[in-house]
C-alpha cells in the first residue's frame, strides 16, 4: 500500500517533470520519462563508496576511475544519445551511512540503477531496500557470494570473483605446484576469511591446513599469528587479507626471518598497493608472491584493455596513479555501459535485467561472467599472477570454477578466449 | 616457553607506545580535567609534519624534532583556539568539541595529504635481535623504548624538580590558589596541553612505522587502546599510565597469541570493565579522588 502511494507520488513528480521539460524544449520526445533516472539525454546511476574513513585508503580511488570511464563514453557521444551521470555518495564504509546514502539516491535522486556499491557490510545493509524498490543493483564491489541469490534478490548482480571460487583456484594450483608442502591460512575474522577458508578446505580436505590464523582489523600487530605459522612449519600460506594486512603479513614474516610462499586473494594482492605499504624493500619481499586476479593487469602493457584504460586515466582522471583500483573501477564502468547498450535504445529497468540475464554481456575479464537467469554470480574464475623482479604478471591459463556448493564443484582450466576489446573501448 | 617470551617481548614493545600515548592523555586530564578525544588526530597531524620534513631534508632526526615541535604547537593552538572557549559547565562539552576537532583534523589531513597509506622510514632496522636464544626485540623496538624512557624521565624531572613543574602542578591542582600566588594559570594550562600533545606526537611517530603506515586514521586504534590504558591505570596517575600501558600491551599480545586476534580487543574491554567495577578511579588512582 505504502509502496503504491510512493509510486503514485513518483508518477506525479515524473509527470510534472515531464511537463516542465516539454515546456523548456517542446520538440524533444518524452516517451522515456517514466523510467526513473532516464531522460532523453541522460542516464543517472549512483553508487556508495568509502571516500573518507579508514577504508578510504584502499578504495577511494575506484569511483573516480569509473567516473573517468563514463566521462570518456560521454565525450564520445554517450549511449544512444544519453550521457551517463554518476552520483557518488560517501558512506565511509559505515552501513548506517550507506542506508541514508542509498535511500537518498533511490527516493530523491531517482537513480536508474546502483552501480558498483562497495563493501560487504555496507552493501548488505541496503540489499533488501534496493530489491524491495526494484532498483537494479549491479556489480557489487565485494567478493561475497551473497550477491548471487537471484531467488531472493532478483535485482542484485555480483562482479568480483567470489571468495570461495578464488580460494579453490589457489588451492588447486598449490596442490599442483607444491604437492608436498605444508599449507596454512591467514585471514580476516569475518565472512571474507571464513568463505575463503571454506573454499580452501573443500580442495585440501578438512585437515589440509596445518595452521589457520585470523586477524582483526582493530589490531595491526600480527606478530603473534605470523610467528605461530612459522613455528607450525607452514610453507605455503594462503591470504584472505585486504592489501594493508597482506603487506603487514609479508613484512612481519620477513622481520622474523621467515620467507614462505604467499598466495593471496585478488582483494589483497595488488602489487602497486602493496609496495605503497612495504616501501623500498618491496621487490625483495614480494619476489614470487602469487595472487589471483581476473581483470586486465595494470602493468601488462601488451594488453589492449590496459593500454586503453591508461589512456583514459591520463585524459579523464587527471593522470591519477594507474593501478589495480583504476582497472577495477573502469572495468565496472565498461560492464555497465555494455549492459546499458544491450538494454536497447530506450532502456528500462526491465530491459536492463533482461540484457543481463541473456548472458550476452561479457565484460573484460580473463574468466567468463556467471550472469544468467538462475545465476547472478560475477566472474566465475580467475587467473594467477606472480611477482618477478618487481613486476606482477599473469602466468598459465585461467581457471574456472563451476558449481558453488561445497560438495559439488569442479576447478578446471578455462580454454575460452577473453572478449576482444571493441574499437575505442566502447561497447558496440 | 619460547613462545611465551616472544609474545611477552612483542607485547612490551607495543605497550611502551601505548604507555606514552596514555601518559599524554593523563597530562591533559591532570591539567584541564578533559579527556581529549582529538589527541590521536593531533598526533597524526604532527606525524605528517615529520613525514614532510623527513621527505624534504632526508633526515629522520630532523623529522623527529619537527614532530615534537609541531606537536607542541598544535597542543598550544588547540588549547588557545578551541578548548579555552568550550567551558566546563557540562563534562560533555569538551568531549563533543574534541570529537568535532578529531573529524575536522582527519578530514583536512585527507584533503591535503590524501587518504593513502604512506610508508615511513625508521632509523634502525626492524629485524629482530636474538636474545636468550630466541628472537625478541628489534633494534627499532629498543630505540622506541629509549625514546619513551628519555621523554618520560624528562617529564618526571620537569614536574618534580623544576620551578616550572611546580607552577604546572599548582595550576592543575589548585588553580585559584595558584593564581592568587602569582602563577599565570592560563599560560600553564596552554603549556600542559602543548607538552601532552608533543608526547602524543612522539608516540604516534614511533608506532606508525610498525603498523600499516601513515594515514589520517593511523592513530585511531592506538587512541582507543591508550584511552583504555589511561582509565585502567587511573586518569590521574602518570605511573598508572606507564605501567598500565605495558600491562595492556602484554595482555593484548598474550590473548592474541594464545586465543586468537579476535579476542584481543575483547580482553581489553573485559579488563576495563573489571577495573571500573572494582576500582572505578583506576588501579593507580590517588587515594582520594579529586573532583573537577
């Protein structure tokens, strides 16, 4: 009842807006005006990001990259004559703020969709709200499998390869490469660490991890945990850590004279970011560091996507440092533009959802997206990177993980080709 | 046994910094009856000054000196510019002003220096030194101990052996009487803030290189622990702050090492609760609690 009243209010507002618009420019058609966030010349989308607060250090550069890509698209004429307006609201990674920010964007700014809302705790706080309001909630920037629940949350789509998928790939690789080694785990004491550890144990067995240690972000002194792993004789350590704590783990271990093989999640394995924490000893400390990733590598100058994104970064992002976050932000932007393009000349929320469900939206990752009618899973696989002499680059072939249940899954090499970049990095 | 020693030494190294930071809170409390919630941000601001000076001159020691000077000045400016006008009519006023200042400083630092973590150089290696057959302190830890010992020692001498220290104590404990006797209590108050802020700056400068790096929020967690230490030791008691700091550092390390990192902050809160129930003034508080 309340909702229908709201809808009525929205309709009245939209109608009056339409009236105003037609007064201002009588020759423009108005058939798209009843879709929230869509006018004849613009598409308005929103996101919530930690621009301030403790999480800002790791993530505040993502939304400027997305915006830079949108600006680039707008300069090239937009999508079907519409430019993309990107509203970025700061939530400081605080779920209470996220609720306010998202309500404002949905009810007041009337965004067409949310794109790339960041963080498991913040986004979980608005998951019900956006789905109740039937707002497309695309490409959540978090590796939690929560976003893949099409039955309960039909409007929400994932983006990142999820934690259990990533950890299965890393564990499978470790078994192939270091079959006799002692495996251990160091992770964050929340769903990130738990999901990751579950994935590892699915591959390595219940007793596959000789030592499993967790850290709390409230305490940066992790000497106790790392020394325990050293004493347990751990040789291959899996990391479910954010970048700061990956660096802290590697740095603390080095101080203890301990140099195991590290295998990190994509959430905490970005070389540029890690070197920001580790300073001048980076190259030495990260030699041989393995981590998962699925997007174009920012140091991979041969990659056409990387080259294009670097160019856009120079021109539209004021030449901000080019790193994994830049690629991440622009890839989210690209994927949205691709979906919007596929949603037709006069997109509606329904046609956008249909476009995603069709599976024709492919993105720019090394592994395929899991989008379809019964799956809203983001990238379904990953490729591994290794650091050698201060350069992080991909090696081997991508892996793809089918099935998300703990018992039923397979990890196999992915033989498909990544989608080639369309001309100018603009979806056709 | 090796592990026990390792955890204990690791805890002491961190505890020393908590002690210094808690001491800086105690200094302000004694001088002004204010728990300064902006202390962490003020210390980080001074550390950014040190970072910039070190980057420009290439000398760690110039940065260290700059942190102390900047801390001193920031403390004085905050007292003269903000806290003096807040008034003590309600104990909440300075708390709110402190929190506001905290957010303001963090936001300004973010605007000026960005939110990214910056690596800070240390003058000594952080590689551990073998002692008693196990790896314990690094030379950097020993440097931290030395710095804090020198500064705390200096403060003790200042407060107990010099005429200035006497005036500082007089204006803290009996401001009206001190003023009648010719002590310029407002100036002493400013000096108290400045000294406290300089000490906080030193603590932040020493601890940040061992953590994730320099960031507007780098002292948030340290402030919370140090505040707990100050309450546990007794907000009135400098000795309590120092001993409490070392004890909390060791407790954090033991709990984190034996029961898991998740429980470490909880253990500190349990300790805080126990102290507040059994001895609300803090373990080392003066026999008779003074009121504001």
